[in-house]
C-alpha cells in the first residue's frame, strides 16, 4: 500500500515554504502528501503582506476527511495561525494518538514577519508539544518556548531538557541561526544526543524548516527509526540547498525534487 502523510500547515504564495514546499518534499520521498490548510499567506522571498487563517471548522473537516479515506502514517504540523485553529488541531489529534507527529513551531517567517498570534504560544507549548513525537525548533524558538537563553551547545541541552520534561518524545534543535562554520542540528532524546553536521552555505534560505520537518515525517511514515529519519532528512536538505533556484530577490528558494534527483544520480 502506498504511504501517506498529513501536512497541517499554511499556504505560501511564492511556494518557497509552507504546504507548497511540503508537498514537493513528500513527492521527493515517494510519499503521498495530503493536507489540511490552516491559513493563506501573501508572501514572497522578502516580505509577508497578508495572512488569513482558515475557519477552524474547515480545518477540522479537512483533517477528518483525510483520516476517513486515506489514514496517514505520520503527521507534520507547521503554521497554525491563531488559537482557535491550534485548539482544533489539538482536539483532532486526540482522536489519533498512535500516529507520529512532527511539530515545527512556526511563529516568525525568515523575513521577520510574525506568522502566528501570541495567543497560540501557550497552547502549542502546553498542549501540542507534549503530544508530539518530535518538535523541531530553531534556536530562537527553543529559547522562546522554554525560557532558556540558547547561545551554545550547553544551553541547547538545557532547553532540550525542558522540552523533554514537558512530555515530547524528542526535540531537534536546528542550528541554522548559529554562526559557526558548520551547521549542526542536535537531536535530544531521553537516551542521549545525536549530532548531524553539514557545511554552512552562504545566505539565507526560504522554507528549510518546513521541508526538514516534512522530510522527517516522510521517513517516519516509511518505517525508519527516529534517529535515521532525522539523519536522512538532514542530509536531504543539505543536498537540496546545493542547487538553489534563481528566483526572487530575498531569501533563496530551493526545489526538494532536485535533492531527490541528486540522490538518485549518486546512488546508481
């Protein structure tokens, strides 16, 4: 039987992040991506000009429709927009406790625009994160959600401990906001820490967090262990960023399908 994931996230009009890149990422992994759209954004590579959240009842109807006909083997959660949508998603997930969830706590766009209302913060922290299999904050998000000032590997570990104590099974603190020569993503579980290292490329990229969390969800849906799912997703993103698209005038955009073609060429 073909593998399906459910993507709960918002739309990005320039297709460099959000549901659009998530669906490309799923296709690159040979997984069928279904979706529940939580909001619509008007944005490009350098600014967000408008945001419209979706009626929570419609969000719930999308989730229920997918589960009724093609139950997903994993779920990825991205931008939720407002508290009513976040609560609706939490209620929907309660009906499917055995499906692994990868939660990417999206609050601010790469351009700096606020994507999620402040009222969502506590609900994500207190309700959705404890339900998740894996939460994938960047360094600022890890600090904001835990109250720990994250500035080095030691403080990353302190923030990760706070996440684990809240009930989440694992946390991946992404190193994209660090200034080190190498990019290091650190996966923390109760059994230890795993580091995934790749060269740091110049410039900023649009949609890397979205794509990374979706790649992890795809790998979990295909039966990989959590460590392997994260390792392979990290490597997948590193391949994808090597060939950015010559589009836009702000942060760089990339095509996950190119990463898939690189992998196929190098493994033949």
